[in-house]
């Protein structure tokens, strides 16, 4: 019997660069992330936290999160759609805005 595909979730947030993140250590950056999880939003957040830590980010703050039931096809072709597709294949995908956030952001 085929397994049910995971649900897709989208997150907006910020995190602080560390090693091996390819940005200045200690710099805070905005991010958009997609995760795929079968256990609901809580599991999706855990996947995101684990994946960002593995990529060298810490102090993750999720500003907004939502289930994304329409899937990647609802997005315009481009980075966000590719990230959503990657999340369904690999569990998570993160797009980091290259500009540093100011301390007041």
C-alpha cells in the first residue's frame, strides 16, 4: 500500500549565521523555508529547526507559518517553487535573503 505523501508547510522567519553558513557569522538573515512532514505543523517546525542547525544557522525565530495544501504548483515558477519541490523530495528547503537584517528588525 503506497504511503500518503507528506504535507507541505511554508515558514517565514529569521536566523543567525554560524559555521558553515555562507554568511558573516553572527549576522541575522530573513528566510523563507518549506518543509514536508506527515505529523502536522509541530513536526514540520522540528524538521525546519533540525535542517537550519545542520546548515549552520542558530537562534531560529519563526515569524509566520502555514500549511501549504495547494503544493508547489500553486507558486509561480522560480526560487520559491523550486524550494517547495525540493522540500517534498528532501524534507526541507531554505531560501536565505542575502542582506543582513538590522538589530531593530
